[in-house]
C-alpha cells in the first residue's frame, strides 16, 4: 500500500436535490452539475481516500442524500462496474 498515488483519482458523487448556490464555495475544488432529474453531481480529483472521505463528511453534514459514489476511469468516462449506489 502506498501513502499516496502519484495521480489523483477522479470521482463522481451524486446527491438527491440541488445544492443551494451558497454551498458552492464548500465544494469549490469540484465541478458541480445540477441535473434535470433533481440531483446534483460533484466531479473532481481526490489525492487519496482521506480526501474523498472528507468530502463525503461534508455531504453528510449538509444532510444530503448520497445516491452514487463512483471512481471514474482515467478518461473521465463512466463504464460498467466502476460505480456503486447507496
């Protein structure tokens, strides 16, 4: 196990509802996309698992419902078997 991978991994996190614009600073390092289906996607790089867990703690602190956490392949595209739903 290495302490830190040389390249950050890209993740997609989907939550139920749209984030209020007041919270966008809290997620400034991520691309935020509010979907027509009433969900919000947060996409961006994480240097390690602790950084990912930190973001998930912020989502929890907002009281948001977590729908998907997916590690994206290097190309940034989703492929079968790379995501899980809660």
